[in-house]
């Protein structure tokens, strides 16, 4: 039987400057390096650097980019083997591996596992020295920069490095370039043969399914064996086997088991998440002199039977739908874009993943889009999504840049990455779509249409339109591939077809008279909104946690007014602390997009549009910012869901933060819910009522994701905010179609409020309350 020797834990860690570099602190003695881990955290643990995500500490870690780190530990093998392999599940980023000073291999890709055959380097019963040299790759990549590949930022070196792109700084993330043995390490010991790969392909026939397993085997010696497929799940155990005569080297075989009846895996809200245990094993019979057979290797996974397709049916005017269909059911995808849960992804715990997935379910999500500037996530993440029914739109790891697809070494690196990523993740039922990149086609589209002066070849195009679809077609033919996000139509960010990133309201609308008005989401005609966002400040206690040294008890200093704010007098919010918007730590954690625009930053625009002016005290400003984000997500979600299935997806940017910051999320870095969480949860409810004010008319709608029609009683009420004018109301009984939308009553009314609720029997299942105008557009009574 194959054996696994766990090499995780404490290693000895030292460092020295990259050749030719200066300003690297001298390593006086080794420190403990945790594997899996990141050298940033190791240096923090050793007291040599401060926590990078607090205050203005991140730049103090910058010298790590100019250093080479060496991990060392002992290695011993006490079992007989035909093959010994070192498996590194994550090496970030340029690495070379040594045993007793002899190089056994190297790698230049942080995203995927690397396996090194060390059979010739280890001896039975001997003690060996295992060492790994690793560096960020930044200094190496800087030497390659020639200005040909546009990255749209100050980090052109990132285009050459296959590592987390967000680590080079984004609007919502600091520059903290990762480095280390960031995923697990093991020594695999084999005798006779090893299972190298298993592709599971279901074929459905009514209530039954035949599961075909294509098994790749490497034999280290010739001999007879039996290969078995076993499927264990609701209703029984199903098996298939085949006797093979193996020659040394690679071979393939196919086994098939018919599961009748089969229980399918459904997305959250559409059915059960039934999972089967599927395993493959090799029983070796040897050279006929062996008296008894033995299991030499086995492979297993949890598996869900499901079918997935993208429906692009014609619509009037030459437009097309973009609908994710699972098991024959059209799914309105509700969720957000996922980025790494920490700027140092290696330190994200299973507990944090569990909490984030739990909170997503609480918010009525059924999909994440794994954004292309992050990572292929941990096994824990995908297993949780399998169990909880969260669909995954999965970008490959390319984002907001051109990439050197004209260089053969880069293409081969990407080919290896894509092959390993697809093989690793293709048996997860939660993954329903592969996508080539984030926004690269769209950004090139800007240039092609003359909207940007930068005109150049589309570097990276062959990756997304040739290499990746070919890899997916060969290795994962049952899952759709989509070239980019957004993509569709002559304009890659078309409203007529494909998926769309709806940023007109928040960032790129050239008409400043319309900018920042969340009601303009209803103007968007996109067919699947895979990215949009409303920025907000963080909770006060979160701000205090990440700026730390700038906190002071209320009364220790006067509240500081800040530039561009109006002089409106407000009552100070009764917080136990003041937050200084002018402090270096606060500014360091700010979002640079917040400064986009004329006449003030984005948050200022929100405040002016919604509330008429920018408040003069920090607490009012913070809470109004969070309120407007909540209002914005509720507005956008309602607008997109009311158009179901002309629009078939709402994935906002983004779900949670990788550090404490002003940003787009509903869950912050410390796992605290922002006010927007509760508004999103209500707006994403399976059966939801919405009201919309248009002019002097208030309309109501009921949206259902339930697969049967529902009879509801709907009450719509309008009124002013003083009570001096009579309110009006209507109550009707509605039949809401299965997985559809029903229009409710309409009332005429001016400035004030609108409220609707729906009941099933005597139970209120959803309600919605809005102001029919922004506070800036009507008189708000003073509360005494």
C-alpha cells in the first residue's frame, strides 16, 4: 500500500539577499518556519516584523521581495519503495528543492502542486537533509519587464509571475507579495503502481446514471492487477472491476458503474446536495509467485451527480439570455465575487472558511465567482461549497492585465497550471463554469474601440481563446467554458448578451450628473451581472482594530473636521472612541477608488446624492456610508431579480475583505457583518417582495426561486413621513409562478415611504420598506 509521510510543521528558516539586492536585514540566526505558511507570518511570529495588516506596517515587509528564503528539515524513509516522490501542494513562487545539497527540481508557479521524483536521492533507513530555496520572484521578473504588457498599475512585473496577483496591490488590498511553502508537503512512497488521475463522467438515463471513471495508472514494474471502482451513496454500493496486465509506464483504463436510481446534487434552494463516495483502488497480483494480493494504491473523492449548461436563448432585438441551468432547472444565481480571505492566504484557517460559507448561506447565496486575481482555493473551501450547495463560477488566475503569451516558457507554465488546476477541481459538483480571466478582454475592448489611447496587440488572447478552452475540452468536457468575465457581443461588456460588469453607477459613468445614484441600476439591461459594487466605510470597531495606534478615548481631543466636508452641524455619535480620518493609518487603509471623481471622493458623492451634503463629523459620515451601501445592494438586487430571467445573475463585488479597509464587502476581514449584510439577506430571499418608486408611482413585485407556484397575500402601503397626509394601501391575492415573477399592485404617491409585505397564510414571509425619494430630495421631520 502506498504511504504518505507528513512533512508539515516546524522547519528551520533562514534568508539572504537576492543576488545584486541591498537593504535586506541580516539573518543572524535561523527562525522557525511554519509549513504550510508564509515567511511574512514567520517573521512576525519571531518578533522581527510587526503584523502587516495593522496600521502602516505593510511597507515594513517590503524587503521580503528582495530576499531568498531557505527552509530546512530532516528527512528519513523507513519503508521499501519502488518510487519516492516529494509533493509540494504550494510553492510561492520561484523555488528549488535540494536533498543533501543535490537539486531534485524547481518550480515557478504558486498556484498548483509540484511533484519531484526523489527515488534516486533517498535511501532506506538513511537520514537526509531536505532544503527549499524560495523567493517572491519580484526581482527576477523586474529584469524581464520591457513595457510591452499593460498591467494598468505600478507593478508590471506581476504579469510574468504565476502567483496571487492581488498581492501586488489592488484598491482593496495592500502590496504584500507572498512567499513561502504555503500549502502542505508530503513524501509519497509507492510500490508496484500509482493512480495518477481519475476523471469521472456521468451519463444520465432517466432516473439512473452510469458513472464512467477514466483511470490513469503508472506502473513501476510489470505485473497483473485488478482495478476496482466503488460508488457508495444513498441506496447502496455499486462496483465495477477490470483485470489488467500492466507494462512499466503509463496506461489508462475505463470502468463504469450504473447507479439506479441516482440522487442528483442541486444548488442551494433547488434540492438536496446529495454526495456519493467514489473510490478507485489497484489490487496487485504480482508475478504469479505472490501468494496473496494486496492494495497498492487508492484514490477517493466525494462526488455529486449533476448536469450543467449555459442557456443562450434568443431574445427580442437580437439579444440573448445567459442562464446557468443545473439538472434542467434555470437558476437565478445570487451571491458575490470571492477573493482570498487574507492578504496572506496561507493563514486562512478551516474555521474561517466554515464561518464565511455559513454566513453566505445565511445571506441566501447560491453562487460565488472565484475572481481571477486570487488563488485556486483550498480543498476545504470546495468541500464546504459541495456540502452547502454553493455554485462556483471559477476564473482562471488572470486579472486586469496583459500576459506574455508570445513567450513559450510562459505558455508552458500556464499549460501545466491549467492542466493541474482542472484535474484537481473537475470532480467537485459545485464548480459549474470555467472562465478564462477577469476583465482582460473588456480592457482590450476599450483600446480596440479607441476609448483608450493605448493600442497594442492583445497579449494573452491565445491563452483564453485557445489554450484554456482546449485544456478544458480535453480534461473536463462536461463543464462549460467561458472566455472572460465580462464577455459577450461586440462590446465584451455588452448589455445584450453574455455576462456583464455593471460599474457605471459606482466608477466609470462619464455623466457625473448620474454618478453614484443607485437608482440607475434599474437602467442596466445586462443578462447576467457578474460584478458590480457599492463602496462603504467599515464599522467603527473594525476601523479601530486595524488602525490601533490612532485610537483615543472620546474627549481626549476635539473631533477633527476633514477636507471637502460641509459645515453642517451634527450631534456627535456616542462612540467610545474617535476615528481620525486624517491619520496616516486611516489613509493607508483607505480605498483609492474612493478618491475618484471631481468634487470629492466616491463616498462624498454618495453622501451628496443621497443625503444632500457631506456631514462634518466622522460617525455620521461612517454610518451614512454604510447605510447607502445597504440601500445600493438592495436596489441593485431588486432591479436584477425583477427582470428574471432576462437577467439571470447578481454577483456583487465583493463578499469579504482580505484586510481591514474601506471597501465593497458585506462581511469584513474580522468576520463582522456590515449593515448591508442584512439588506442583502432580505433581497436574496427565495420568496421576496420589492417596491419601486418611479416618479409619483410606487410599484410592487414578488420574485420567487421556489419550484412551485405560491399563493400569497400582498399588501402595499404608501404615506408621507409626517402623518399629516392620508396614507393609501391596497391588498391583493397573487399567484406567483414557479421560479418566476409576479407584478403586484401600483399606487400613486409623492415623497414619503412605501411598504409592502407578503403573507402565506398568517405568516409574513417577506417585506420591503423604502423612501420614495432620497432624503436629499424631501423634507425629513426632525426626531425629538
